[in-house]
C-alpha cells in the first residue's frame, strides 16, 4: 500500500509476540517475538537475532525507542 514516498511498512513498526514459547507447559523461555516494518528507516530489516536468554521486555523498549516514544 503506497503512503507518501514509500510503502506503509516503510513508515511503521509492528511488534508481535506470543505469551509463551510452549503453551502446553506455559514456558516463558525463548518466547518468539517479531518486528515488521522499518519505522521510517530507523530499524534494519531482514535480521534474525538470538536473544540468548535476555529479558523479552527489552524488545518493547527497543520498539519504543525506534518510534521515538
């Protein structure tokens, strides 16, 4: 979808995650998290990053910083 000088995903950032990594046992390790869009060029796309056990709340902070909130 065109928006201004690019596409809609060029100008936005979508943050999606699951509540658990393995719902049967309500596991909280390795929770899958996904970003889509480039936040106006402030986020590099096409990456897969292993958090190596880091707290998932850091990704929310990263998203807010990218959107300048």
